[in-house]
């Protein structure tokens, strides 16, 4: 088994955190160094990560997340943010990556696609799919550095955006509790996973 296979099998969503642990600035940005290499459509990288360690702020976040206790017990909560207007906001930066890789007609088509008016639901869908990839990279990187994580989708996006005073175009996609494991309260056995042949299909989808 290679190192990545080991990492995938060992990473899990944890709920028992060491009390009082705070993620350092250096560790947070070290994880984000790995996140930088996450793939994204257009290489747009339409994500940002907000680390909250302040207890009062975490309590406010917890109130918008059905009282999930690991928001407090972990000591750290990371909120993954996505920019639904990345095409308009960053088309110049994005296209600069491609100037020497695409012929002029394809580069022009890319600019047009980035600037295209799309329904709000489609823009949200695009950014959520991209940010989901970055969230997984974050959790794998955190595990490789000795931290445990728990991703959370159960929260009020609208109320959280208001609490954080986010611009309308910035949406909270995912929350990730991160910390150290509690040595006195080990996690139970990992839940069973479907077999590869239960989730894989060859050539065509079969029910």
C-alpha cells in the first residue's frame, strides 16, 4: 500500500478533540500550501479559507449550525468560502495563466466564457463543485500533518454569511472543525465503506 492509500484509509471525520488546542498561524498556512495545488475549472481557484479560533465567534457560528458541539470542542473552525463571481472578478488573472498555453481564438473563447452571464443557481453550483475539491485537499493535508478534522454541511448559509459580513458574491460552502485527537477518548471503529465494485461501473451505468 502506498503512502496516499494509507492516508486515505486513516483520514476520517472525528468528533473527540483535545480540549484547549489552537491551530497556529504557521500550521494553517502550511496546510494551505498544499491546497494551492487543488485542481479547478479554468484554474480559477475560487476559494478562500477563514480560520476562527475566538471562542465567542465560534459560539456564534455554532448557533447557526444546529449546535454541533465539535465547533467548540475542536478549538478551531475553518470556513471554506467560494466566490460566485470569480469569472468577472478574476478573468484577467485567470487568462494570464493561459496566455502562452492557448491559441488566441481559444483564449478569447475562455474570456467570453468567464464573463458570461449565468443564472445565480448555476454560478453557485460551479463554485461549490470547485470548493469541494479544495475542502478535501485541506482535510488530507491536515491529516498528513497530524491533525484531525470533521467537515460540516449542516448550517444556515445565509445567516452565516450575514454573521461574517460577507459580500453577496461570497458564499460559505463548508465548515471544517480541525484540532488534535483526545487521547482519553479515542474514536470508535471507522464506519464501513461500500466495496469498489458497488460504486464502480464499466462502460455503462447499471442499476
